[in-house]
């Protein structure tokens, strides 16, 4: 039997999925096949991000997050659009614009784990 791509994390069970006390704003994690087992950590958007992304053109069913991986250095957390129900991930296409532009082609997630209170 195939595992579902989207798994909801019950409140209080975050530690099993990689959350630590230093991961402020942590809402889940994900991976894609081409990363060969590496994971991305998902963070909720802050007020600046919400204002910056309010007019962003994203596909129906997508949710916006910030993410980081173990290979990222410093405070670099780019935006990412995820359709959790379909398991599709859209990375930023252009980092040098006044509003975020996401790739039109998606990557298929190996899995997406999200806190159960993320709608």
C-alpha cells in the first residue's frame, strides 16, 4: 500500500517530524525525489511575507510558505508554493522582482507533512 503524500501532524507530535525549540514558525517538512532523501523545513509566513505575497499569482489549492534545507546558510529562506492535496511543489522562478513569481512547472513531492491546524 502506498503512503499518502500529505500527512497531518497532530498538535503535540511535532518533535517526531523534526521540530525543535529553535525552529520558530515551523509548520512542517517535505521532500522531492531529486533531493535523494534530503528534506525541506517549512515555516509560516510573517506579516511582511503576507503583505509581499498578497497579489502573487499561484495555482488553485496552493499554500505559500518559507522553507530551508540543511545545505542553506544563514537566514536564507526562500518562498515556496505547495499544493498539499496533490503533492505538487512550485519553487520561485525569479528572485529579483517586486512580487514573487513561481515556476509554472511543478515538482512532485515524495511527502508533505503539515501541522493539522494549517488549512
